[in-house]
């Protein structure tokens, strides 16, 4: 594995970091209090060609590799988790899923405008009674002539009030359990669709999160993604991409926690010396650095597997689990280093700590990933090749079929 960044990746990191430093960080406290970030950010992400970072150029994207997507997620979450979440959902969960499973017609109609940033995309899997247990979802899709009629709801959906397109999962045959789940491309403008934001969140307060409702929502059969009954497989493939971006974002949160802590260690003095001179403070700084480097290696390893078109469920699970746990601990230590000031919004570390909790829960709780890793080691679980894989990078016309 080559750990050197290409010239293009170095330039990408500089560009995104500059954007975050100038156009996100100075306004974060205001956006936190408002409960939403300025919509102009979407325009800027489009202008910077960040809405389709690793989507092939033939579908309107930038054609970069998967580790370039990781770099973007790192730097965006260094600013705030809300912005990495937006990219995770738009690219990781939706656009890459369309790239992997969509027909050519679906890609032209939905993927192209998404990769260009003309449309915003989201993902609807979680329900009030179906989180880790995906097979418990209650949303249904009944065939009616040339359409499917969807009824049900989703919750904790990022970009619920913002997105134009959604990939939604529903039962087409409950008797088959998870083999009876299908995936659909839903447009906000379809009659019977509505959404509602969730207020009072612990963290990611400037991000839009909420519920989706489907009341006799009529979806054309052409909007079935994959085949009937492939929804569970599609959802799991999508999570491989989403978890990759979440893990990369966690690296950015560790980086932000470390940068703020180092800065404060040099500013604050106790007992006649900088607090960075105290060994127990150094221990926290050292642990952050270790977490940063280990998490980044796990993430870039997954990126290389994706670049080769190899299935990476096991490796992605490990990266997501460890990086998010390291980020949560790094943010907690950052607050501790800042002492009483860390408990105040005067410094960003209290926001880092609040934001760090959600990624430990969504896209597979730490408990789910712990079980997954143990089952891989014990031989109870194995990854079978999917009938469709993400194309290897540099992008080929035909996707790699197996790992």
C-alpha cells in the first residue's frame, strides 16, 4: 500500500481546509444557535466540486478515488460534523449506491444531477422500531399496475427537509423477512411525501435531521432500485460506503480535538508553566495522536480496498467502530484539558464532545460492530461476493463483479 498522497490529493486537502477555516469555523457558533447552517454552503460545495468527489466524470462527478473522499470528510468534520454528515449521506449512502445498483436510466436521471450538486440526496432506512434490526421495518410497498404504493415512515433521516431525492427501503413481501425488502428512489415532489425535523438534539445541531412520511405515495416501477427483494443487500452495501465516510469524518474530529488542545496547552499556565508540561495532560495528548494515526490507517486501508473494487464490509466495520470510539475519547479529553472553559461554548471542544456521540450510534452501534468483528474472527460470519460491486478506480466501464 502506498501511503503517499498524490499532488491532486494534497491540493484537495488544502482547498477543503481553507474553505473550512474561512467559511465554516467562524460561523459555527451562530449556526449552532440557529439550529441550521447557511444554505449558501450547498452552493459553495457545488462550486468546489465536492458533491461528486469520487463519482466518475461520465456521471457528472470529479472522478477522484475513494481516499480523496476520505480526505474531504476528514476536513469537513474538522469544521463540524454536520457538513461531513451532509456529504456522507449525499455521496456515501445515496450517490455511490446509485452508481453500484442503478440502471443507466436511473443514473442519468438522478446520479448525474446529484454529482454535479444540482440536486441533494438522502437515505431512508431507519424507522421508529427498526434501527440495528433492519428486518423489523414496517414501511410497505405494494405493486399497483405500473407503480408501487408506499406507506410508512422513517426517522433520524439526515437532510430530511433539504434533500430532493431519497433511497427508501420498504417491504414488498413481508413473508420473506429481510429477503422481502426492496429499495426505491423517491422524489420529494411526489404526492404523499412529507418530512418533519427533529428538534432538541444533543449534537450536530446545525444539521437537518428528522422524519419522513409516506401516505399512499405512488412510485413508478422504473424507480425500483435493483430487483424486488434486493433491498437488504443494497442497504448493507450502502452502509459499507456510509460507514467509510463516517470513519473518515471521525479522523477529522480527532484532528480538531487535538489541534484545539495543543493550542490551549500552550496558552494556559498553571503552577508557573504551560499545562502541556504536565505529564497527565501529555498523556491525553499522546492518546489523541495515537488514535488519530491508527484511525487514519484503518480508513485509508478501506479506501484502497474500494479503489481495487474489493468487498470491504469487515474492514469498514473495524474502521468505523475504532475511529468513532477514538473520536469520542479525544473530544472528552479535549474538554478535560480545557477544564471549566471546556464546559463553555466559548471554546469549540464542548461542541466536539456533543457531536462525537452520534457517530458511535448511527450506521451500526459500537455494540453491533463489536459483534461483527468477533463473528468474523470466530468464523461465524463471512463476506460473500455481491452480484454488484463498486467499480474499481480508475473507473472502469464495467463494475467488478466479485472480490
